[in-house]
C-alpha cells in the first residue's frame, strides 16, 4: 500500500496545526528568556541615550556661564537720549554722572567757487591736501584737469586717508566739496595748488593764509563737562573719559545738565542663575526617572541598579555643592549666594539671600561660576569626561551593544534548534498519520468482508 505523506490527509485530523502549535511552544520555551533579556538591554540602551541627551542639554546651559559676561552685565540709562547715549562693559563701575555738553565735534568742510560744469578745466600742476593727521599730493595734467577729474583723482589716491571729495551742481554752477574724514580741530584740512599753468591756485585754502575755498564747517573738538570736569575730544564718541564707558554725543546744550547712570544688571544675573538651576534640575529629573523604583507597584526604571549612573549622579551633586577654597575673597559655594539643595538633590534660589549676595559683592558671583576653574567649567569638564569615547556612559553603551549582538547570535542558534525540532515532530506526525490511514483502510476492508458473509444482515 502506498504511504500517505501529506500531513492529516490520511487521518482526517488537522495535524499540521498541531505541529505548528508544538513548534511555537518549543520556540517560546527556549527563546522567551532571551527575548526578555534583549528587551531589557534595549531599554537600558535607550535610557542611556536619554540620559546622555540630558547631560548634553545641561552642557549647553553651562557654556555661556563659563564667561563672566552673563553675571556682570551693566544697565545704562541716560536722562536724555537725544543728548547722548552710552554703553558700559562688564568691568565698568556703577555710578551716576552729571554731564553738560557744550559743543559737538564737527568735521571741516570746504567748498569751491562755482565752475560752469563738471568738465570745466581748473588747471594743471600739483595739488597738495594736508591736515594734522597727514597729507598727500596728486599730479594734475591736461588729461585730468577738469573739476570732475580732480574729484576722482583725490578719491582714488591710495594714500588719501584725510578727505573725501564730491561735486554739487547748483543753480550757479558746479562746486567741489572737500570733507575731512576725521572730526575735530586736528582733522581740519589745507589745500595748495602749485606749478603747471597756475589754475589749481583756485583751490588754495589755509586757515591762516589764502582762502580761495569757503569754509562751510570748521573742524571743532567736542567740549563737555563730566561731574564738573572739562573734557575735550576730536570725536563725538568718547571712550576714555569714564573708565570702561563709551559716550556718544548727539546734541549740545550748555544750559542743560544731563545724567548718565550705570548700575549692575541684577535681573540679567538672576536670569543666568535661574537658567543654571533649571538646567541642573532638569538633568536630575531625567536621571531620577531612569533610575526610579516604585515600592507600591514594584516597577523600576530601565537604569535602576546601574552603578555607573549612581556614580555619575553622586559626583555631580557633590561637585555642585562643593566649596571652592581657592576663591580667597567673595563667595566659595552656591549656598553662599542663596542656591541650596534639597534632600533629593534639586537646587532652588532663595531670593532674599541672593539679593544680599548682590549687595555684598555683585562681581564675585560671576567669579564663582566663570573662568577655567569656575563651577560651570568644572561641571562641564566632568560631564565631558562621562560622554567622551573613553567615558563611563560610552563604556556602558558599548557593553550593551555587544550584549545585544550576542543575543542575535544566540537567536540564530535557537532558530536552528527549533527547525530541527519541527522536522522531527513533523516526521513523527507523518508516520502517525500514515499509520492511522493504514488502520482506517484495514478497518474498512474488514467491514466490507464481514458484510459479505452469510447472515451478516442479522
């Protein structure tokens, strides 16, 4: 009799489904623990990524705090912004200054007589222009003797750093305008035309001599008093009168006393400290979420029990609370300026104590954080050591990556075992199916033979 090899055909039983169930049960029995271990490893790997991200985010907060600028800002005010403006750097002293502006600095400006047009020939020779700050000479020949060409030659001269020339076409003709580049008395210019056909003498000008040009504006120095002290300047931007302060004069009024006020930027420093506290607490909250353990639900975070993470948490908390004894003056720890830590590690700011610290030494707060040895730099360096390629977090994630890779290799071995089990089981059920089929056939044959015997009907 031919053997029946199609599973379940001979017996009429769905043996294929039964084999599939047995194979899946076998797979779960040997691969279930592996899947669970891999899921745990993957969860830890993702948690380390989240934790690393929180450390990097805190580093971004620390970066600007490593400079004292964020803690030592100055707020400047002027009683009359139409009269002057001012700026102050982080080392300027706080104070109030009375300012009287008698005169603004002006640039010397000269105008020629009218010429018929831009192409009108002035003359040939040598044209010399000078001021107390330097001078230059240009040769004027017949090809560039027009008033327009002279303007272009003045502006194109590479050694010219004192004057700019322009043309104004008015109702009475074309005028050459010479404007000193620097304001103040020292910027006042003189012009002298010599040689050639003598025509350049039309442009001669000196304050104590020939004046063939009209002085539209005299070069004058700015004049003012600061707290009753006389100050003169060739420029309307004065940077050396008040230490670390720049004044820009806009309007003179000898009868008006204005005030410049420089104060410490407490709100800016308060905001910088608030950013630090928030960044630190956010990092700590992320760490706590990843390492949590709930006694009531008996559930835990993916990094619960990780010694490397516990060590990082402990070190950062100790570093934040540490006292910098190298700071001989001022504040040595966060607690000195009103930033305190709770039992669980979160930082908070005591506003009254911080204000008292501002009063006691505003600049010392920046020294606590900033500089190569400041708290912000020390925290940043410590975090960097955790995140670099030889750091603890990298070592932990490398270990997990290797573990996950081994899980993949073990899964291949398990699949081969399951395939072998399936082959054995299927062969056994094929044999059973065949046997059942043969028994069914024998039973049918016997029933047929018995039915043919005499008296079988009874």
